[in-house]
C-alpha cells in the first residue's frame, strides 16, 4: 500500500507555532472540491454503499469478516454495533430509509440484535450510540421516540466520573471508562438532542467538558484514559471533538462557538497533532474518522484535510468497493468509516438550535414521515420553521427534494427569509438556505456559501436586490412546483 500523502496527514498541522484556530463562520474555504474529484467521490461512495449492501447477511445484520472478531468478540454483541455502524454509513451515503437492506437491518436489531443493545452487552455503548447516529441520519423525527429511549439508556449507563465504558451498567465496579467509548456516546447524545428531541441535562455536558479540559495533557494531547502517561493521535482527535461538543452544548450564544474554536484547549490539541502525527497513521480507519470529525467541528477549509484524504481513499478503494486496513480483503468496519469520511458525516455543533424546543411535529404527506407542520400559523410557527431548516440541512438530496415543496406553505415571505439566511454566521445554514432557495424559485441563483465574506456580501446584494424589487410579484406555480415572478 502506498504511503498516505504527507499534506493530508498534516491537514491541521500546517499551523505555525502560536497560531490560533480560525473561526469557521468567517473563515471561508479558498477553494472547494474540484468537479473532477467530486465526481470520483460520488462514484466511490456509490461503490462503497454497494459493497455494504452485498456484504450484509441475508437475515439483516453485518457480520465481521475479520476472523479475530469471530473468535474473540462474541457474535450478536459485536454484530449489533457493526450493523448499526453500517446503517449509519449507508444513510450518510444517501441510502433511503425504505431500502430493503436498511429495513432488514432495523428489523434484525429489533429482534435478535436486541441482545447486543442490552445494557450489559460487551459493546453496548458502541451499539446503542451507533444506532442513534444511524436513526438520526435516516429520519430523526420518524424515529424520534426510539432515539429518545436510546439516549436515555446511554445517559443511564454513565459511570461515577461521568464517562462511559464498554457496558452501559451505571456505576458498575467492573466497568472501566475510556475516551473512545465516551467519544461515541457523546456523538450520539449530540445527535439525539440536536435532531431527535432527546434531553441531555446541562449537568451531564458540564461533567464531560470539565473532565476533558482538566485531563488534557500539558502537551495538548489526550490518552485512551486520563491515567495514561502518553497521548495518542486517535484519542487527541477524540478528546478535542468531545470537548467541542460538550462546550458548544453549554453555550447559549451561537457566536461563542467561534471562541471555542480559537480557544487554548483547541490550539494546544492541534499543536500536538501537528508535531506528532505521521503519514502512517492515516492507514487507520478510526484515525481517519477522527480527522474528519476534527476538520468538520473546527470548520477547517476542506483543502486542508478533505481533498487529499478523499484522493487517498479513491486510490486505495478495493475492486469490490470496500476498504481494508491492509492489502487484504476489504472489511465492513473499515468501509463504513471510510464512507463516513467521504460523506463528511459528522454533525456540526449548532448552538441554540435543538429540535426538542421547536414545537410539535406535523405530517409530511409526500413521504409519510414526520416533519414540522409549516402550514400551521399558530403559536410556535417561527420555531417550527427553524426546526424544519435544521432538519433540512441534514437530509440527503432525495429527502430534500421531497420536503422542499412543503416550505412553500409559508408563502412568498419564505423567500425573504431564505435570502436573509444567506448571511447566517454558520456555513451549514447558508448551505441549507441556498439549496432550498434554488429548489423553490424558477430562476438561477448564484451564491457560494463558502466564499470569503467580501465575495458573499457582493453576491448577496444582487440576490437581495432582486428579492426587494419583486417581493410582491412572486406566485406559486403548481405545475412547475416553483415560485415564479409575475411579469
């Protein structure tokens, strides 16, 4: 296997000593993903999804191909987590929730797979957490009830220090905690609270934030546990990600998120990664996933971490569409993590936006799933609109196409709302607003959500001027399914 490109492995390590992390909201990417590479990424994701679909057992689960897993891990207990991880990867790769492979997997998890989701199972934290991530990726409102139950189970499985081990047995003397299990639990808590309507009390986030802040080593790293004498690249990525999520959950002002990204905690962690990571680490799929998470949470420009990483994965994709840790056969675990990297599946922190506070859901008549009732003008209408935008931003393209027309129920004023949202501080909200705007008006709209601030201002002025000139002329065309301007 060829060595990983050094430029990728140094993606966050290009900081000069003493440099600070630039904020994501006003730090636009100098360049996006080139069209040629984007096409190759799309092809790689399709091939990976096909590999996962073919590798699925007929009864629904994914079984580990590595014989060491079969010999040492225990069939159902390990397979539950692997199955949930595979579903999460397929959902990130835009597999519809109605796909037979997805439905078989969920049916298996509801039956035989329950053994691996039980609190006492050897890998219960991973299994339950990956299932939350899978369900929030598929449809966080349809599966909202189940997501909330899973989040409550994860919270109940904390140990005395507020962290997690492999089993979800609360305050159990035989359960030792580590930063890896805690990372995946926190990913699930954030997704469940942000999109699934789950409740995570501030006290839980405070303990997590305090632990990782106090246990960051002087050199900026984290180890597998707080007692470890040395830090590792994978656990430093984990520690930084968990700290960002916990701190963001406690911030009431979204503007403070930029402060977290510039903080001493983040800067020291990135400094350690710059000094200690090497190209060989990139062969580890778990490390790759950590790099994607750090790059997304810190809103780093894609050219610093994603472009070379995606190129590397395209070159090393196996003939059948999967990836392997060695030159041997592709594995399900490695393929799922590589797919999540290519799809940039990490849920960014969005302070101040939680689906549990956004009002009662309505019915999405186009797909039969739950979606905020955008027609109801009563109390909570604005919160429902905000919740709908939050959900829309994380849906796959096929799902966006189905729900976009529902926004038209808000009338032409929605266009003004979307035009103003193009100025939002967070790049993900700008992306969502731009995507929805282009789907809803019968006119080409040119706007780059990740362009430098000055360029965005110029583009926005053109769009805003058009809106102000024609705000009273927009009408919904039922045949086109778009807003058109009455001439």
